[in-house]
């Protein structure tokens, strides 16, 4: 009887270990299947991205570069005209970068969408750090007999010359360099060559009574950095 009891007690652990082993095997199979499914899904997604991303990225990069270099969007060299970018249309983008013509696209400036066609969500985004700005207008009327230093650097300056009686404006100087000259006299509106890399001091070479005025109109550029993002999808 003691032997039967011992055999009975000894059989229970063997059955328990067998059940535990079966449970472990089942769990391992479930884990293996799950990992395999995930691996296949990731691999398939990677293959899709590998096939799609290079083409989308190339189109997005080309579009971004064309927008940055477009003369039609330039305020001056290296600076985009903010108003021109903000009024950009999908047709403008297609004209500058024809490869975008059959794709969904989005163009954003500092996170604000300015152009969107279709739904490029999930597409490729290419970013460019750019300068964008606008032209200010500053006007000042001065005596022709005075030297005037402009308050802001500008690459555009016009002068409305109104010489007084018996006064002849023979030349206009910027930083003591003659930029306009006419021995018979200068009057009316003239474009004055200036450099945006230095403040301009304007003087006039006069003969006669040295009276009259000049209205100087400067168009300085106000520019700041911005993020230009171009997204291209299928």
C-alpha cells in the first residue's frame, strides 16, 4: 500500500510537468507567429516605402529648390517675397517644377499652408530654411544744400529733384561718389544707384543759388528667416 501511494504521489508531478511543457510550447508558437507576422508587415511596409520615397523625395526636393530659386518669387537675390509666396498657386508650383503635375502637394511657410492639392498626408516632406521679406517705403524731403544719410540700408532709392530758381543740380553723390551727372542740370525723378551693404549718405553738386529740395524715397528690405516645407504624395 505504501508502494502504491508512492507511485501515485510520483505520477502527479510528471503529469504537471507535461502540462507545463505543453503550455510553454503553445506560448512559444503564439509568440513566434506574432513576431513573424509583424516582421512580414514591417518588411512589406519597408518595400513600399523604398519604392515610393525616392521618387517622392526627388520631386519634393526639386520643387523646394525651384521655389527658392524662382525669380518670380524673389524680392531680391537670396530673399523670397513673402506676399508672392503666400499667394502661390498649385499651377505656379507645376510651372516651376513640372514633375509635381500629377501628384498631391502641399507647400507651407512657417507651418502655414499656402498651397495644397489633393491629400499628401503620408508623403515625403522636404524643408528649406529661407529668407522671406517685404519692401518698406521711407520718404524724406531735404534741402539740396544738405547732406542726408539714410536711416536704413537699401538697394532701391529714387530722388525727386526740385531745384530752386537759378539753381542747377550738376551731380548726385552717394558716399562722396558721383552716381548721376548732367552738366545741363538734373531735375525730376531719377533712380539713384546705392548699395544695400552700406548706409548711404546723399549729397548734391550745385551751382547758382543752391536752393530747392529733393524728396528721397528708399525701399529697404525687411527680411527674416523662415521654414519652407514642400510635401509630395502619390
